[in-house]
C-alpha cells in the first residue's frame, strides 16, 4: 500500500511539474486559474467524501456500542443476581 501511495504521489508530482512548466512558458493566467479551480474542486470533493465516510463510521460505532450495551446488560444483571444470592 505504501508503494501504491508513493506511485500516486509521483504521478501527481509529475503532473504538477508539467503544468507548472506550461504556465512558465506560456504565461497563461487563464490556465493557472483553471488549474487552481480544478484543485479546489478536487479538494472539496475529497473533504465531502471524508466527512461522509467519517459520519458513516461514527454511526457504526454508536450502533455497536448500543448493541454491546444490550448484550452486556442482561449478562451482568444475571451475574449480579447470582452473586447476590
């Protein structure tokens, strides 16, 4: 997985390096604006996806905690009664 991440970083770096070379050679402000807009939209989508995934995982944790409490409640009640007797 680390090698895959490193390959993605290299690919992104090479892409960015190429874009920067184009900008330096042409001086196109419109291209620069489009590049930043694309980056912004990609980051915004990543953020929204991360928030969605985080909320889903948070709901799973709450459900697991609730189910665990229900399982434990009956088990410990019977243990308590056994000890009390």
